[in-house]
């Protein structure tokens, strides 16, 4: 069984990262083949996947299969870097560059010279650092904070993200040129629920690993437990599975793990605009199912001016998600800028003197009764690519009226 495990499991015991990854499922085997093709080159790679799917383990495997395997592998969590010190952390600083800089210091890129640097949660980097990172990738040199002297480096960059960078580019939160510089070789890690063939092999691995630590010689996974594991959606991915198995070993008796020993969470892992799952009208199913359910409910309630209210909410949400940029809004919705501008004017959504032009009173009145079902619909629109939205009907023009 192809298995990847973290070299120091204790480092990730309390983290949300995956500590092991297997390639038993057919989709995982295709991923492994792609990794083996990409790894020997020096191409920058972008690993895309949900939290807990094993992105760092894939990055480490890429490093081990490359010609840089004798060099350092350094993992940097970009989301954990202080915004005020992120430049110093990545690129280093000179003595006296700022208050507290009592000596010169190498940054992560200098320290990774000759090896691989793994930039996790790359989408969380501040815009000004994205500019500097782009130059580092282009010139293969860094300039420390407080210095004008470029320092040559030889580093392969493997980045990872659990957000859709394409949407971040459209909304102006991530630089397009940096996206293309990183996305030379893309690797998509499917969530655990989409690769069911990996669930039981991973469970057996964690049974053996934690069983050994707990002094248990052999532990049997009963059929009812295997069935429960296979049917669970695993919103927390591999890390959740590891915790479930660890807990099951602690409470099991007689060297057997039953379904009752598994502490499987009912948490869906997908946030919505609703607070409290017990509220009337809570949603389930795929985002498109939720979208259809929202619209159907509003139709059943005979919501006044429904078409006008929905169209206005789509425009308003897309416009705000694009930082009130008409061109970016047009790209997000798959429309021309002229159409977007006309609709924004019609709905009173254009900026005038740094304020949103108020909609006519009758429009406000019609939009006001939109309940939490439409709120969830608006949240879905802001988080879902337009290519996905277009599949909701025969075409986006069918229900947007564009």
C-alpha cells in the first residue's frame, strides 16, 4: 500500500494537518502518478485541497522525489505569519532594520537555498507581500528588509491553498500574475469523502499506529465499524479520521472496535449564513440543491417582486465581492461590463460620492422581506464560481434575466 506519513507525527498531533496519506483509491492513484511526473523537474507547484487532505505530505513527497532531496525542506504557514513581520520572516532583515532587529537574520527563502520551500495557505499573504514574492520567483533573489543588496537563491516553491485562488484573483485579493507563476503544475487533492477507497486503509494505519502507542498488540475493526466509517462524510478529512480512530482505541474493549466506539461528529463542515442548525429552514445537500431550495421556498411564499429582488441580490453580492469593480463583477458573472453597469444603475447600486446610491423606495420595500433562505442564497453566490452557477439551469440567463 503506497503510504506517506509525516516524519515527525508529534509535530502535528495538535494541528489540523493530516499526518498520513494513502493512495489506494483510483483517484488517489492518478494523483500519485501525476506527482511522480512533476516531482523530478524544478517547476513550481500549486497543491489545491481542503484542510486535512494531506497537502504538506504531498509537498514533502515531491521534494523527496526531486533532485533537491539532499537539500532542506521548509514548511511555512503563511496564514500564521504576523502581518507586520511577514516580509522579515520570508526574506530576512538586516541589523537595525526596525525596532527589535538586534542582529541580521536569514529569511525562510535563504534558509531553503538548494532545497524546497512549502508555502501553505498562500492565499492569506497580504497584497504587498505578493508583489515581493512575485519578484523573488522571477529573479531568484531576495532583498532583506533594511538592505538594497540582492541575495541569489536557488529554491523550488511548492504552494498550497484551501481556497479558490481563481475567485480571489477575480475579486482582487490575489495577484493574477502571481497565480500564473505558481500554478505551473497544479495538483488537486480530493476530499476524503470523494476517495472512499482510502478510508479503510487509512483507518487500519491509524489503528496500528495508535495501537502500538497504547500497548495494544492487535485491534480488530468490526464490520459495523467499517460500514460506519465508509458512510461518514468526513468534513474534517484525514485529520478527523485519525482522531476518530484514536478515540475509538481508548474506549474499545476486548481488542475490537465496534460502531458504538466511533465518535462520529454530526457537524457538516460547511458554514452557511444561518446560525444554529436547529433553526427552521436550515439547509442540507449540495450548494446547488440549497440554491434551488431557497428559490422554491420564496416562490411558495409568493414573495413580492421575487425576480427583481433575486436579481438585485446577485448583482449587489457580486459587486461587493469584487471590491465594487465593474469589470471584475462582469468577469465574475460572465457578462459584459456595459450590461453590469446598466443593471447596477437600474438597481441603484453604483457608488456616488463614496456612498451607495439608494434604491427607489419601492425597490427597498420589495427586497426587504427576503428571509434567511435568500440570505443563504446570497452567501452561496458570493462563494461559488460563475461556471458552477451556470449549471443551475439551462443557462444563467434563464433565471438572472441577463
